[in-house]
C-alpha cells in the first residue's frame, strides 16, 4: 500500500513542477502569446446584426408634358372675286368702257362741202359734218385731189393739232384748202370742177368745186381743225 501511494504521488509532483516552469516561461517571454481568457458566459453579449440601410428610392421627376398646341383655326378661304377684263372700246382700244365707242369719220357717216371764203384769197374751206348717230374722229388731214389728178396735193404739216378732232352727231370740223402757190413761173394752173377728198385711205368723197375754182402746183391742205378760223390761218 505505501508503494502505490508513492508511485502516484511522483507523477503528481512532476506535473506541478512542469506547470510552474511553463508559467515562468510565459511571463518572461515577451513574444509568447497571451493565455486565452475564458469569457464568462454571462458577460458575453451577442453582436446584434446590423440591418443594412434600405437604399433611398431615387426620385424620378416626371417629364413635363409636351405642350399641346391647339391647331390654329384656319379662316375660311373666300373664293377669289371674279374679275372681268375690260372690253376695249371701239375708239382705238383705250380700255375706257365708260367712253363712247368711236370710229373714224367716213363717207358713210359724214357730209363734206367745199366752199368759197372771203379771206384769205385763193382759199376754199372744207367742212366735214357728222351726220351719223355716233361720234366719229376726223383723222389727220384729208388727202385732196382735183378732177382726174392722181397725186394728192401737199399737206401743211405745221397745222397738225395736238389731238384728234372728235365729232359728235351734228358737229363739224374744218380744213383750209390753199388753191395756188406764189405767182410766177410755170405752175401748171387750171380750172377744176370737182374736189376729191379722201377721209381715210379707203373712203373717198367727191364734191363739186365752187364755180371758177383755179388751182396750180402750189395747192395744199391743212389738218382738220375744230374751228374754221384756226384752219384758215394756213
């Protein structure tokens, strides 16, 4: 019995010596790892898991609604006014439809007379009178010849009026008929019986010449004038 107790006591003493040696080494060795400390179960608080923050919902800005443009009200389109082009009048196409239609004075609408005058000498007066029912124009100067002559006598250009003479029914125009030129020389003078008056290029009137009408190569005629006195100045 004593042998057993000694045997068991020796290992116990060896174990205590080993533990003491180990403790000394731990306190003297700075590089030795510290002995783990057993935390009391009561002092250990379990870490509360952190709930991740809920990400903020991004604010979405609704786009401004597109402006609604009300369709412009289109005014009713009026139909264009019908324009009637003026019809040229018969007075040479001047476009004034308020003016009476005019035509040239011809043998159909006028009467022509050749008559003597007291002044100036060696002159006759040609008178053209509108005997129609519409106005007519005494155009330019008459083309005048005598009896069977073929060429017309000279026209006095300086007697040309500023405007054509228009004759209403019953009105007259006048032209001066110069019978002779300056005396002297061979002027081929002769006594004539008729006067041929061309009112236009295609309308001629032949009228009797006053008794004893004597003409020569110096004969001439003026343009138609509204007044007899104006015609007899030439």
